[in-house]
């Protein structure tokens, strides 16, 4: 007969729930960002405290025992209550650290709306310029929230994050004013054949954007500029791009650059999904305000409407259920 211990560490319960969800120790350890050996020790410790086996382990599979099935709903409720307690008594002055990528961005629009709706909440903006870099900061606990293309992140990173779609941005190209296509109001993707575009290759913080560009231009005869060191700041970006004569893959909300023109792409109409992304388990009034602001702006601006000719990479359509 299993015992009913008076006190169980939330860490042990989190380990149990992760394995119960994944039914795989390696995936559960990756989700918790701990070594598999440490996870196994925690499960054994919990089983000793409970006085019963919680999992049946074989070389091929992991399954819950009857007592494990019985414990699971209680463990979930305890962890939810623990997280709510921690959030309720967290220092009220702690600001929410929000990466908005750039001062002119969907993230900035959502942040501005959240600040207006929740003036009592302190938000502090950061400008990482790419979700891959921001996600690493979120998972390390140095950032709370960011915006960007979640399908470009690794499965390991996604396991520690939650996200909700905010907007489909129309993809565009930033061209030097003397470019052969600069006078077109809309540029067909096929018209770029033979061109080379800059899409952040070499910047580890924006790998999700580079992979989007590769998917978009696969088989189109469009090349990407080779890896280049990360460019910091709008002024430096404008200087480098103009000096090198680059064309740049961008979006409809991209900042303007003097001497260049921003033209939407068509045939098909490429869409860049922008999601609100936060650390799994995060509880903060600012996060609630951001999610509400994103929904309001999305409804008012038709941000989630997809044109008939809209295109998404297969990975995005699968992850977002937009196929």
C-alpha cells in the first residue's frame, strides 16, 4: 500500500509530470533542462517517498503504473497551486522584460497597447532583433517574453516555451532605389531570380529568419548573402546595407532605409508568422496584458487574416495548424 507523505518537493513532482507527459526520459530531461541521470534520481526519490512504483520501464517504452495514473491529476493541481502562490507573492515591483526586436515592429505595437491598458504594470523593453537569440535569453531566465517565428526554433527550445500567434506579417524586399525592380509596386518572387539577398546569415540570433528565407527561395534561383557578422543598431544596419549594395528580405513593418524602397512580395504572397513567446510556467500580469493587447490589435487590424495566395513554410503551417 503506498504511503501518503506529508511533504513532497515540487521539483520531484515536476520531474514526474514531465516524464508522464513525454513517456520518455530523454525528452522529459530536455524539457526540464536537466541531465537524464538527475531526472532518473528524482523519479526514484519520489517513488521512495510514495512507497510505490510510478512507471513501468522497459528498453522500448515507459508507461505509468496504476498508482502513477492516480497521482498525476493531484501532481498537476499541486504544481499549479505552487506556481500561483509564487506569482501571488512575487515582488510587485518586478518588471516584465520584453524583447520587441526593433522599435518599429509588431512587438512594439503590442507592447505599447499593453502599457496603455495596464499602466500599473512595469514593462522593460529589450531589442534582440531575432527570436533565436531572445529564446536563449528566455530559457536562461534573463528575459521573460519575445516575439517572432517559433517554427524556426529547435524542438529543445520549444519544449521550454509557450506561444500564441499574434500576426501574419506580409514579407517584403528592401531594394536599393536603383535596382531593376525598384519601380514595381509589388515584386513577384520569381522576378528575383538571379539576385542575392541578405537574410541575416551568420547572425546566431536570427537563425529563424534565415531558415525562412531558405524555405521561401528554394528552387527559385535566388541566393542568400554569405554569413556576415551581426549588425548592431538601425544606423549601422543602414550603413552596411547601403555600402554593400545589398537587397534585404524584410517584412511590411520593416524600418525604412534612406536610398532604398520597401516592396511587398507576391506570387505567392509570403507570410511571416509573428507569435508572442514566453517561458513555460511564467505567471505575470504583464504577460496577460500582452496577450490581451495582441488579441485586440489582431481583431481590429485583421492581423490573422490570410490572403488566398498566402504562403507559409511547411514547418510553420504544421506547428500553427494553418495548413
